[in-house]
């Protein structure tokens, strides 16, 4: 799960495993595998970095 912010500033948590695409057009648009779309304040690179961190945490927990 990653913490993001909607364009109105409201914080929400998104299940990173459901992300299909992340685009900047110009707002960052996240499309999930169920075709649901979220517009977020964070840039695409930040969304990608948070997703990578999420998977690194999952991987380190599995090793423990």
C-alpha cells in the first residue's frame, strides 16, 4: 500500500499491486487493473519510487 494525495489534497492509500499504468498528462494519472482512474499530486517518478519501496518492504518481510 502506498500513500498518495488527490488533487484536492486529501490523502489516501492505494494498493500498489493493482496499478496498471502511471502517466503524466499533465496531471499524474494512475490507472488500475480494474480500469479505475486516480489523479494524484505526486509525479509519476514519485509514484514509481513509492511502489518500489512497497515491494522492497514486502520482499524483506518474506526473507525474515
